[in-house]
C-alpha cells in the first residue's frame, strides 16, 4: 500500500518549513552535493534506466520517446552540470520587491518567499527529475515529482541519489519526493490536493497540460504550448525575413518556441513567396498554404485545423494577409499566446504589433527561438508560461516564488 | 433567451482589445464620467434597488444582508467618489518591470499589460459593481460582473449608467458587462469559460470562494478568508499587547482582517490573562478559551472547530502556548494565511516570527486591521489575496495586470 498524497504532502510541508529558512550557502552546497551524487550513482541510475527502456521497447513505445527516456553518460553529466549552474544563480528568496514607510510610521516591505510545496507533472524524460528538483531546491520549495510511470525506475534511482545528498548537507530529504501511486488516479489525487500542494506545474505536451488545467484544483502554471507566428511586413528587409523564418522554423522543430505559421503582407508576396517557398522546401519543410501559397509547387492546401496546429515538425502553415491589421487579427484568432515575431523596417508597424499582439513574448526582427530562459539570461528555466496569472514567458527562479508583506510598528492600532 | 457566456465574453474580448490601448487620459476621463453618470442616474438606481430590497424582504433575507443590499444617497456618492479616486491613481499598464540588453544585442523588456477579460463573482452588495468596474477599467481589463441575483435590478441599473459613460468618452460599452443568465448553472458557465475569461476573482464569504476555487477552470485569485492571529510574546509590552488585541478584534468585526484567535506566551499568562479577559469582556467579546482561559468567569471552552473558525463577530478563540515555537506551530495548523501579528520587544522573536509564519501579511507590534489596500497606500483594492500564485495580500491596481516580454533585434537568429 503506497503512501497517500496527504502523507507525502505532509512530509513535503515539514521539509518546506525547514528549507524556506535555509541560507543560499546551504542550498548551493546541497546543489553541488546533488550533482556529485548523480555522478557517483551513475551506474545505479543507468541500470534503472535500462530496465525502463527495455520495458518501454517491449511495450512498443515510439523511437522518439525512447530517445527521450534513455539516459547515458552525457545526459547524466548534463543533469549534474544543470544543478551546478542553478547553484551559481542568485537566491530568489528574500528579495525586497517594494517597501515604504507609511504616513503613520508603519514600515512596510514585500519580500519574496518560497511557494512551499510544488508539484511537477511531466512525461518520460528522467532528466526533468533532476532539473525540477534543482530549481525547486534553490527557490526554497519542496517538490513532489510525478513523472511518467514508464520512467519510474529511472526517476526512483535519481531521487534516491538526490535525497542522499540532501541528508549529507543537513537539509530534510523530503525536500525531494516522488508522488505516490501510479496511473491517472494517482495523478488526479495530486491535482486535487489543494491546500496540501501550493502550485502545480505541468511540463509536457498539449494533452498533458490540458488535462492538468481542466482537472486541477491546485493553482496551475500552464506551460509550453506554442503555435508561434512570424509575420513578414510590407516594410521588411526580405533577406532578414528569410533568415528569421528559416531559423524560427528549422533551427529545432520539436520545441515550443519554433514557428508554426508564416504570414506575409500582400505587398511583398510577389517578391517574397518564391524565395521563402524555395528556402523552406530546400530545408525539407512542408508548407500548408493558403491560395497564394498553393500556386507554388508542392505546397499543400492548409486545412482549417492547420492554422491552430503546433506541428513540432518540418511543417508550417502559411498565408498572405492584406495588411498588418489582418495579421494581428489572424494571430489573435489562432495563436496560443506563446511568441509572435514581426519582421519590419517600420517603427510604427513594430510599435503597433508589439502593442496589439497579446502573447507572452513579442519579437521585432528576431527569431521566435529566442524565447528561452537561457537566452533571456535567466539561467535555469522550468518552462515557458502561456498563462497570464503569476508569470508569463520563461519561468526563471524569481517566478518560482510568492511574496509576503512584513509590517513593523511600535504599537500601531487603527 | 439570454446571451451565452461565449457571446458575452466575445464582446468583452473585442472591448478589451480596444481598452488595452487606451491612454491613461482616456481612462481617467471615463472614470470621471462614470462617477457623474451614477449621480445623475441616482433616481433610477435607487428605484431599481428598492425593487431588489422589497423582493429580498419578502423572501425573508436576514437584516444584515438587506443592509448590504440597500443603496442610499451616501452609498451612491461613495461609489462615485471611489471611481474618482481610481482616476487619481497611477496607470498600472505599461510599467517596465525589467529590461536589459542581452549579450547578443537583443533588447529585452518586460512590460505590464492588462489580463484582458476579468470575471468578478460577488454577493448582494451593489456597490461592488461600481468598484470592480472602476478598478478593471483603470487596469485596462474588460469586466464581466456576476453579482447575486437578489441584486440584479440594482446591478443592471448601475451597469446601464456606467455603459452610457463609456460610450460618452468613446470606449466600447462592452468594457463593462453583466454575466448572462441566472442561478448556479450560469455561474458555473462563467467558471468554465477558460480561454474566454482570463482571470476570475470571487469576492465574498468563505462558501462562495470555496465553490469558485473548486469548480473553476479559469485561473482564480482567491480572496478574503481571514482567520487572523495575535500572538503575545514573553517579551511583549503588555499595555501595547492589550491595545493591539482589542483593536484587532473589536475595531470592526465583520471584516477579514479582524483577529479571530489570541495566543499568549505562558510566561506572561498570569499577568496578561486577567487584563485581556476583562478588557475583551468589557467590549462584549465572547472568549472561546483553552483550559488556562476557562479559569476565568464567562470564558466558554473552545471546541476543536473554534481554532479554525473565522467568527466575523464579537468572538475570539484564545490559548496559552509554552513558547514562540508552539505559537508558530499553532498558526501553521489553523491560520488561513491572511494576517498574523506578534507583540514583542524582542528582535530575535520578531525576526523568527516574520520568517517562519507563512501568511500574506505578518505584523510586528501592529494591529491585524492594517492589512488593507487603503492602509498600505495602494488606493483602490479589489480584495485581499490569500493564495500564493500571482498576488498575495491586498490586491491593488498593479496586481490587476499581467506582463509580456518585448524583444527587439535587427535580424537576430540562433
């Protein structure tokens, strides 16, 4: 009989109460120890992972998922390196966000504090286990990790290793725990643990995120679905536009900040379409086009769904729009609110696009691929929020905190 | 057949797209016009309210609720004054929260933007209609208002008046709308309108808030339940402690920042208990005490539930604790995370209490009654958040915004 979520969460809460008070020095030493533990437990982790991989292969898991599940020397070194990088980042806890002395002499300050207990729900990528544990530890949060059951042996080995490191530096080992139970019912328990778990972060594909958002009573930070657009304006430098479209689409296709849709101003269509179609097709991209694009060879007609599709592959939807307003309307209708880019030489077009497009990140003359915590200089990133509450865009360490007001008087009453 | 929530929300979205771009000058002029409209429509609003009050009286609504439902000259003037005060506050939209130039020359800035469409669910207090409309307008959000059906005539009259004002200053009247339909099913529709409504804010009692939190798929900002504690430490100035306990409990009992529980360090119990019991009882407060308190006349024994109860009345639970650690443990077990106060002369006790008590506001030597947007100098307040995501403590205008990143390059690709 596994522990219930309330038992696990109660241990997390007790650990979180201790961790919230830990100094940066203690947390950083722990992260370094965690990194070393992963390397010294390398063989155990690889063995556990091999068992997961065999079972997944026997169950017929697709090759690209097996690839994400599989750990090797370089991936484990990458996990350790990630923990060390988090140790190098500033402590997000204890920052004074604002402060003032009120007219009556009360001293007011708003200070960042950890959330407390954070749940992370993710797919069969065991490296997320170490990444999420490191980010949560540094931000003072106890974490409850719910990976895919197909990675359970790997995750158990990694968590065992990390917990040893916690004990070594004197922090409660329950700062890092796996969620109890298996299957959807167990996930559901975690999603209904309001009051026990402070925040849930789903990391994974659209289906996982939608199910967490729909079913959770715990506050959720929604991450990661990106139907990103590049709009090539009438005033664009077409060489620049070509480079940005290609980079946004083909630099890496499986990620949420890759472009999925191309919009081109009618005034430059005659010039730009032959060049962009040729360049995309040279890069093996299938274009799902409107009537203007299907005039070119091997462009397939876009279906209604294509405009809303996050392909995550060498596919892109593409349309010609009569003007900037129509581009903004199209984006409003179809974007997932992740990242949209305009390519333009016009200051007024850039100003209008950045003001009217309501997405987490709006780019001018830059590839959508720059939406990334690392690129933004935030260091570690636990995901990219596409919701408007709490945090929007790349989630760095500061976004992993809440705040409280501390008010100091000397006998003040109303 | 009333409009569906999707029809109403679509109109709100269109209005929000325009409102998001409105200048502060336009928004402030609109707020002033809204205030004037309420005063010139005074008779219509009073008539509509009289119909609600008669119906509520016929239906046997309790007197204290009738009192909240009833509008008179001074309440309508108060609503108008509230709108004018919001006009006087800084615009929360367009603030640059952070910005930098990245190593590759990309210019990054994070700018506050409106949420878009905000739903506010509240009880039979028609003044909330104008307050919420004003705060949402100033923060650039279209609002969908869902008051109690028992206030529907009043709310309709107020919203009609406010919408006239919007038209007068050229903003879309759909910046302010009532939610369609009646009864719990209609509320449920609003709570499930994820994607159509960006944020829901319930304003009201514990039951209302719990039901919104449980049922909503739209992100919620939880407000208002306060089981606030005052802890009198061993090192307290007992005169100061007496004043703070009395003020926290009796200054106004029906509000979420009033104290509901008193904890006293054992070392000062013999000195302090006779004085605090006498003072509270003089103020007609019923003390629900532990064994130490029931040694005094007319103190009733506390039940298990009393420790978790937000009385909102002249009642207080009271216990003696062996030390500061026990006080913190008690607060962790029973607090709703709103406001807790310590009375102490000890710097180390104050430091420990403010570090270890995880509530939206932690007071040292001050009354819990100071947790308030007005007292904190925030101006208008739409509630006090007791959740950890997005905003915690009094919700001022800045908390009514999201943000987006604007990234400017000159052809940057990865």
